[in-house]
């Protein structure tokens, strides 16, 4: 199966332009035979905090509807994340006693970093980032579920994690223990932590004996942050099979998804785990 990372510069707050670029780059990846295409974290908006209210989406998610149509037309898989407006306590409530109270008592519970997976025009699953990083905690609610996303047509389980979660080995290990066969990390990993990124991406593949597709953004952010790119595709042995530079790029690789079985037979870490100790 050929996978592609779409490493792109995300223009702060400019959703329409970012989506146009994403579709153009995705078409180029499809021309090269890619089946699974991965975008960086919040690729349509970036961390444009001052405009979150106008950029955030709720169901039916206009951006996902556009991406769904593209996925259906091209019979492909698209993975990334968008800014989701969380429902308020008021919207969740069906209690008539609560409804009598002032709406001022129920403020929006911020936003979610909503990961998604689309397969051939169908939204097969979502994942809300469970570990926001530093300032993100002021704006984002935390997701409460870590589980693989299942491709139905291709019969493949995707383990999706978002950026900072790369530093938590528990996240990828839970995904793999629950059946993930391909680990995908979408990120906005900034300078100067390129060495951290590269080591962590390889480590998550190596320790879980699973291929890892890690897609980072590049360029400059809304603040003084800049992003180094360096997206990676790593096999189940921890070998880097494809790597991007600092600029916008497509990296592609045909992955042997059965390789992990041979690797795990030679080095049986999952069989030898001492669960009673941890």
C-alpha cells in the first residue's frame, strides 16, 4: 500500500487558501499512486487563536464535507485534523430545569483538535486530541478516548495521534495493543526541536514494531513560531524510508504492512511483556 505525507506550509487563519493548496498537493500524490494521504495538524487553519470562534466548525463540518467528496471521487483515504467547536453544556442538556436558567451560566467549553479519517467518501472515524500542549490547554478541551480508526474497505486499523502525543509512548502502545497496524502522527512540531521529532518518530515505530507515517507542517506560524518540516515514513524495523526537508513537499512510500509480523517473530516484545509488573 502506497502512503503519502503532504508536508505543507499552513497559512494562519486562511482556511480557503489552505484547503485549495491541500487539494492541489493531494492530487499530485494521487498521480504518484498514493492511497493513504496524510495532512499536518490543523492544516486548514493553523493555531490562529484570535480567530478560533469564526474558524471552528461543528457538525456537519463543512471542511470534512469537501474532503469527503474528494475522497469519494478519488477512492482514497485522507487523514488530518481540523478545529472543532465543542458543544456547550447548554446544547448537551435535555434537563428542563437547567433550561430555565440563564444561558449565561453555560459558556462554550472551548474547542477540540479533531482528528479525522475519511475512506472513499465515508468518515470512518474521528479522534479528539487527548494531550494539548501548554498554551493549547487554555483553548482546547481534552479528548477522552484513544482507539484505532478502522478502514472498512481496505481492512486496516489506523492508530492516529496528534503532535505532542508523540512524547507519550503510552498513546501509541495503547493504539497498537488495540489492533493498530499503521501508526500515523500529524503534527505542528516547531523549531528548534527537530532532533526530538526525528528520534521520537523512529522510537514509536521501533518500540511498537509498526510502520509509522509522521506528517509535520513547515513554514511560519501565527506567532513567532517556525516549523522545520522533516516529515518521515518509517518501517516496522525503525528504518527511515522517506524524509522531507524544510520546505513544502510530498513524500511517498510503498509499505509492506505484513513486515511487522516477521519483526515480531524475531524479536517477540509483545509476547514477552510483563503486564503484571506494569
